[in-house]
């Protein structure tokens, strides 16, 4: 302990300089959007590389589990293509005439996933060089994961649906009554569908899917099922607890969705006043 104290005394001037430099650097980054953007991109590149190495070790010990997931996914997709049966994934994966021309899917691997914080994120191994941009949707074969909110050259950060800032347009599959999917931070297994009309015939076990009223997710991608629901204080809307199809604590492989008509639609919806 005495040696530590002596070290601090001997180098107090240099240590004070480092402290003040760190404070000034933090204030500069926080107060200037350009510096903040550059810092985030650099951090994404650095942490992405670290997460990649950590993930490589973890994947080695988890190969059996991941291979089983891939086998199950391939079997599900083949069943849809060959049998054309109606299930929760057909509307997205099987309808090639609609989606192949409007949406592009890019596979990716998750290098880091948080689920116990208030605002959770995932890091994936695709970035700008792969054509990935902000506001692209991210899903698995079971349902939605989140939305990309930042990219570096080789990596991207995904704002998880387990994030208090997340707002995703969703609906009851059987009636098309819409609401806003959010997260109350209480459980990684449940998200909340809010502002659903009191006239909607909600029942436990009903399927919740994406509403398709944005250029991020196509309509009909699975989210989860109704766990329970309550009428809000005002008496006009329901809040529905949705049990998610995805196990958000165990996400390995994902798909990134690019809406190929996004720019055209956004230009039409948000015209520039001349």
C-alpha cells in the first residue's frame, strides 16, 4: 500500500495531467456531434474486434448447440418451401414473388449480446462494407431481434427489442389491430404491446407479428404470443404482455433485412418543400 502511495506522490503531476486530459476529451466528444460520431465508429471497430476474438472461443465450446439450431432452421425453411403450409413464417420466407424483389436478407453472427441492462444492444459481424446501414431490421428464423442503430466498416450495433428506447410497430395477427411494442425492463422473455384498441378481441395465446407500417420490417414477421393483458387506466386501450418467440438471452445467428424501396418510400412520405 505504501508503495502505491509513494508512486502517486512521485507522479502526481503526470497523473493530474492524464485526469484533466481525459475530462477535456470527454467534454469535447460529448458536446460536438462530429467528434462523438467519430468516437462511436472507432469504438465500434475496436470493440467489434475484441468481441470477435471472445466469440471465437465461445463458439468453439458451443458448436453442438449452434449446429442444432441451424439444422432446425434449415428443416423449417425446407418444410415451408416444399409443403407451402400456412405457419407463422410463411408470410416472410415462402412468398418469394413479393419479398425477393422488395427485401434483401444478409446473414450475420452475433459477437456480443446484452439482455440484463435497461438499454440492451447486440454487436454483429456485418458493417458498412457489406452494405449495412442504420435502421435495417434484424431477425432470426423465430422472430425479430432489433434494429441497427450504428455501424462501423466491419461491424454493426443492434438496438435490441429489450431496450427502453425501442418502438416497433406490431399487430394482432388475427385481427390486424395495431400497437407499439416496447419493453418495461422486467423480463427478457416479455415485451409490451401498448395502445391496442379496447375493441380488439384479444385472447391469451394469440400471435403478435410486425405491422409493416414502416420501412424497417415487412408485415407479418413473428414476434411472440399474448401472455396476458390489461385494460389501461383510461379505459380505451390494452397493454399486452407478449411472450417473445426468440430467447433473447441466447442469440447466435441472425438475418439483416434491407428494404430495397426504402428511399423511394421515405421520399414520398417526407417530401421536401421547394
